[in-house]
């Protein structure tokens, strides 16, 4: 099963964009879905996470500007991004984690690139 992210592109500062991510097949018992990003020359960082129960967590740099949501029936996670800044430029990776009796698995998307121009 692979995660397929979409929605990146070239945006101007102040704009809005929504990223989407869904798996190519069924993933059972998803516990966490989220988004990470990696800017050029920087380490990958967590942007937003959402649990199966709906709890969310955001990086301080995106609080108030980004909103994560999910459609559990479709195993899809979204990231609504607003008030975009040039520092949001990065490759965005979606992430799923599930649980299983023998342990869980981590799934990563291939990345979708966002470039924000000033």
C-alpha cells in the first residue's frame, strides 16, 4: 500500500491551498495521520497530526494558518493551508500509522512540492 499525496504547486504568499493524501489500498486500524515537510537544506519536520479520535497537533509555525482534517471512511487526510509564507516552501509528505497485534506500521507518501513566492 502506498500513500498518494496531491495538491502541491506554486503559490504566492498569502494564498491558500489544500493537500490531500489517500492510500492506494485499504489500511486497517489507522491511529494517526499527518503531514511532515522538508525544506531545502533542512530536516523533515512535523507539520500537523490527527489521531483517529480527532485530536490534532500542529507545529507552532503553522498554528492558526493550517488545518488538518480527515475522512476516516475514505482513509484520507487533508491539510488546508492558508496565509502561506515563503518559509512554507517545502516538500510535504503525508504519513499514516496504524496499530496491529504484532505492532504497527508507518506509511509515507512520495511527497508533494509546495513553493511559495513572496
